[in-house]
C-alpha cells in the first residue's frame, strides 16, 4: 500500500491504533539498501504494523546540488520493502509535507550544533522538523533510526525527550558492505575507482580507534587516519573527531562512552561514518 496524502495515512493509522496495534515507523529518503531494510525488519519484529516513509526532505539539504542529485527510485524501493514486508509506504509529494504558508521550524542547539550541524547549517533543524511531522502523521509508537547517522540518532533522542513526543526511538546497527564501507544511498554516485577507495574511511577510523584503546594519543591517531585517507585519494577530510557518544562534545574521558565520527569527500561525494571507541 503506497500512500501519498496525510489524510490517507491518518485514516489507516487511526484504524490500526483503534484496534490496539503498535505502529513502527522507519523514516527514509528512499534509494533503499540493506541498511534501510534492516531497520524495517527490526520494526517488523517489534511492532504490529510497520510504515516506511520515503521523502527526500528539501529542508535538510544545505546543498541544492546534493538535493537535485539525490537518487529517487520509488518503484525499486517498493519491491524491496515487499520482501520485509511492511504494511504501508508513505511517499508524499513535497507540497503535502510543506504546503503553502508553512512557517514552523523545530530548532535545536546542543547536540545538533557541532560536526554535521557545523558543516551543514540548517541540516538538523530540517531533520528535527520533518521527524516531528512524520511522528505526528504516522501516530507511531516506535521510530527506527540507523547508527550510521550517529549524530542524527542523538538529535532525535533529544528531540522526543524535549518535546514529550510519545515515540520510543530505536537505534539500529550500521550495515556495511563486505569490505567495510557503510551502506549509503550516496554510494551509487561514486565512480568505480572511488568505490574501490571508499572502504579506507572505515579502515582508517577503525585503526585510529584501536590505537587509542591501546593507549596512543588521540590527536596522533586521528592525524594518521586523516593522512591515510588523503593518501588513498580522498579529496578532503572534513573532520575526524573523538566525541562523547551522547552529547557529541569533545571528550577525553575514557570512562564515558565515546564515538569516533568522520566526514570526507571522495569523487565529489560526501561520505560519513562512525564507530565506538
Ligand atoms: P536516509 O534514507 O539516508 O535518510 O536513511 C534513513 C535511515 O536509514 C536513517 O535512520 C539512517 O541512519 C538509516 N541508515 C542509512 N544507512 C544505513 C546503514 N548502512 N546501516 C543502518 N542504517 C542505515
């Protein structure tokens, strides 16, 4: 069942809720891969009804070219979701989500400020706004998000607490290709050579995390990781940072959970990844 309007979605969701069924939502921007499907399968196990939303949210793109080039593959996506299966796909047009006169934005500071928030101004306000709306539209009990976008997951956890949104947020493990590259809808934009080099991102931060666990200096380990990536052909390493896993603030306290997060450009494609330290 592919739904295009909020009214249709609401009618379906209301029926499920009235029957006492628990609804899980998996928000995506489409161009689905195994990472997305793992979220949908987890929702399938834990909920009576599963809705996958497919919406390329213009408000979370700070780069118009990235928005224009973002892959859109609804038919193939629906076929993949049928293998889970999910109960409904919500794939609204932009003016259904942001009709004329739309003026409300959810703005966040704190965990939304550094790293992706710094490099992509407005990105997390766009995410927080659309996630708040999708939770409201789907009337979901549980929302499924990937650790691939670690900062986004922390932002959404904070959002539901701050706004008393009655949705349990579930963080799911990053699904990787066999060579370690984190699956991403943007990977299809890599050239064949770029695709060969791309796993160096994960390999380099994994090595740095291991060195740090073995007592090497944080800064040195990170500098070596950046050097490895540049040597492999990455055009630009935007950041490699060791942060508190929850607040995303700088952390040199090994007793608290820490996360290494990285963003880098290869073939004109921006790749991100993160791992526990
Ligand atoms: P996107 O379509 O890129 O907005 O991603 C939709 C959801 O899928 C987000 O919660 C992502 O974190 C999650 N996701 C994307 N890639 C992966 C992956 N490789 N493993 C696990 N989850 C992922």
